[in-house]
């Protein structure tokens, strides 16, 4: 289920166009429709709002200005990075100390 705080990828004519974070989904005045507020993650960042049927937010294709659009939820990787084994005998060197030596 795609909802607020989810990262999505917006496709236009089956081509990825931009990433966005869904900020809010609220009911619209038109029964059955919702307003999706989103943060467009490009430079510069900007805000957007679309009035959509809920199934469009869940990935069903729709048209906007005669062009095919669909929203795809991005699953953020949750893997832990591969870290070298901890060495309890290691020495911590402060960056500020290191700069003074050079």
C-alpha cells in the first residue's frame, strides 16, 4: 500500500521522469477522489499536488493531458553495509588532530 512518506517514481509514457515523496493524501471535494501532495526530488525541489483516484496512487495507469502516467512505489533498500570486523585494539584518530600534524 502506497501512502504518506513513501518514495515513488513517476513514469510518463513508460519512461521514468522523477522521484517524489508523498507528503499527504487527503479527500477531495469530488467523491471518491483524493489530493496527493508530493515533494518532487529534483533540483530545485518543488511541491506538487494531483487530484487522483486512490487506485492511481497504488500503481494503476492513468492519463494526464493525453499522456500515460503511472506511479510506482520505490522499495528503499534496508541492507546493512558490509563493514570490516571490529578491532578492539584499533586507535581512534581525531580528524582535527590529524589536520594539525599535516
